[in-house]
């Protein structure tokens, strides 16, 4: 019996290596023979991918991420308000200087 097949418990790192080999297209039969894990090996890719999806979902529940998203939304609103204030000030300056009240400052294509 080889040393790989005599190991009763596999570390997550070793399982990951096998799963990645399977996902890259290596034969399940060949890896089963190599590792000595024919019964459990076929379920590892599904477990691996489900765990990845769960990890991605968990990140959205992270309070730090939620706080940063709220701060980003607040900053976007503030920038929008500042842009409106800037436009209004530009129009007032234009009126004061005798230019047209709604002077457009966009370039023509």
C-alpha cells in the first residue's frame, strides 16, 4: 500500500490539489487509483464549488463590507450634491458676468 493511500485523514490543502486536478480534466478513475480514495473523491469537486459559493455569499454579509458600501453610497450622494452646487455657482457667475444664464460647457463631438 502506498503512503498516499494509507493516509486516513486528508488536509484541506491535499483535497484542494486533487479537486483542482479533477476540474482541470484529469481522469477520476486515475486519481482514484493514485489516491486510494475512490468513494469520496467524486463528491469533493461539488463540495469545493459549494464552499466557494458560500464564501462569496458570506462576504456580502460581512459587516465591514456593508459599512463600506453604505459609506460609498453616502459619498456618491455627496459628490452628486457638490456637482449640482458647482453647476449652480457656474450659472450665477455667468449671469453676474453678463453671459448667457445657462451656458453649456460641453465640447461638441
